[in-house]
């Protein structure tokens, strides 16, 4: 029996009570969105603070949209923010953990086994509907002004006998596998989302595709199997998936699995001329996590800011625990905003200034140089030319009670220190018109004021 064999291969995890098993499960179809990083920070934080497990699973079953080195991009983005997983993909071809494979395309046999099991107990069936048949069905539904979809009387191959289906498969007919939904739209389900609270929906009655014509599963089917076998306790995802809850709970029930807890995060919003809208991959450069690396904002600053907008009590906690590591903050899912958090670059820069102000001169030099080696070769040369002098420059007003807060990102660094270097000063001084004072009385006033106010800090 499939279930027993897989139960042995994926045994219950040996974790303490209350430990959370969470997963970040992106598709390798483009850059990591800041919303994806936002969700993965929540995933990892909850797993770490409960002594649980954070998994990086790659959902690559939509291979038409997959980009070259897509997995590498995901792994690198997480590494840039010190967000390595406890289990899962650590490179394009490598993984760690005992509950893999962690790429869905490598789990094809598992999905096939469960699909066969579902067919054998009458909860799934091969469907031979052609594109023309589906188009004809949609046209009839539109004419009849009924809900579109493959369900009920519209599910043409739902009751095809096993013998007839087998004959068609032997004859080489193309087919997919559909879930045989037991739901009815006139019935409601009640569900308690960890963030959204109590919600209710009509039951799912759609016979959705679970195995596509290429033999790979759809997201709906694959995630149910993977979350069951990997013993995921909490699925934390964008609220665009909230409407899929009836289907997903139904799949878990029909597969005989216990469903995880769902927590649906509202999208990160942007103020666009007084109107709030989602951060857009196409319109907004700040939507890509690589943008922050390119600007030179420290990864810690980005994470601090995202925790700030994720949990309403983080800002007060930080004020009371200025030197504490963010791992000491107790994150709570039920304190997440039900509506979308507003992303504010100015606030992010303020957080980043505070983070950088706590760096020593050596840390500023090292981090700035690491960034400059990739993004600003001229700055790299300045920092390396006379290391001892550079450390003295960077050490000004550091390590004191109220340290300087003039640097928000490493791309600010050159502008802030270039004038301290003779050669760089010679390049820029012509940009400034120095005042020429000829009034002797004015000169005397200035010198007297200077002599009166000046005192030597010997710093």
C-alpha cells in the first residue's frame, strides 16, 4: 500500500510539543519578490523560536514558466539575508534533510502513486476532454449564464467506467487526472485562519486537475502531499490563496491527511500618489529583493524593517531592547495586520541608519568594501588605499552614546567620506563655491565667535 510505504519513508518528526514546521515554497520563475522574503522571514522566525524546522521547497511543476538558474537565484537571495533553511535546497542540485526530494519535479513518482490511489478508491479519474470540448463547454455555460468550470453535469468524463478509461489510455488517447470533488456549492464551510480569523466559504465542487498531461501535478495536489509527508504544521502564504482554502481542506480530507494550520498574509502595499496598491514586479524596483543588495542596505536592516511591519509590537520591543538580537523577539502570527502593511522606503532608511550606527569602523569598512567590490570600484579603491587612515575616518563619532547616523546604505558611503581624502577632495572641491569674505569687521566677529565656542575634545 502506497500510504504505508511512504509513512515509513517520511516518519513523524522527533520535535518537542509546539514546535512549528514551516516552509518557503517559491517557484523558480523569476526574482524573489519582497513579499516572498517577508513571508519567509515569518516562516523562519516561527520555526526557530519554537525549535522547529524551516524548509525551502522548490515548486517547479510549471516548467513552461521556469527560468534558467531559477533555483540558484532563490537560494542566493535567501543567503544574502542570512535565511538559509534547516532543510531543503541549498543549490541548484544540492539539498539537505531527510524528507526530500525538495524539488517537486523530483517527486513525480510520489504524486503518481497518490493519484493512482485516489483513482482506485473512486476519488479521482482520468479525463480525456480535448481543448475543443472544453471550449464548447465554456460557451454553453456562458449561454446558460451558469458558473464556469468542470463540475457536476459539466464533468463529462466523471462517470466514465474504469474499463472504458483503460481502453482509451491503451489506445494512446491524451488524458489528465482530475479530482472527483464531493462538494456542493450550496453548502458552506467554516474555517479559522490564524491571521484572518473566522471565515466561511461555499464548498468546493470543481473537479480540478491534479495530474497534468506532462505527468506532473498541479500546485493544489502537490502541496497537499508534500505538506503531509514533510509534516508541515503551518502554511504561511499570500492571501491571494485564501479562496483556495475550501479546495485544499477538501483535498487533505479526501487523501486522509490532517490539514496544517493556514495563515494568510496580506500583501505589502505602496502609497502611490495617495492611493494604496500592491508592490508591483513590473512597476516598482523595490519589489525585487536584489534591489536592496544593489543599494547596499544591510540585510539586517531589511529584516528589522520587515519585522517592524509584520508585528505591531516589534517597534516598542526594539526601543526597549536596543542591543538585543532579533532572534530574542517573540513573533506572534495573530499580531500580523489583516490589511496590507504599507511599505515605506524612508522608514527603511531610518532603520538602516540605526543598524549601521551600531557598526564599528572595522565592520563598516568590511561591509562597505564587500558591497563596493561589486557595485562601486572607485569606492573600493578609496577604502583600500590606506586602511589605517580609512578606519580613523570611519571611526569618527562611532562607539559613543549617540553615534553618527548619516549612512543609510553603502551607496551613501563615498559621498560621506570622499572629502576626507586629498585626491578625492581635489576632484570635488571645484563643485563648491567657497565664500570670500573681505569685510574685516565680519572676519573679526567670526574669529572671536570661533575662539569663544571652540573646545578640544581630543577625539
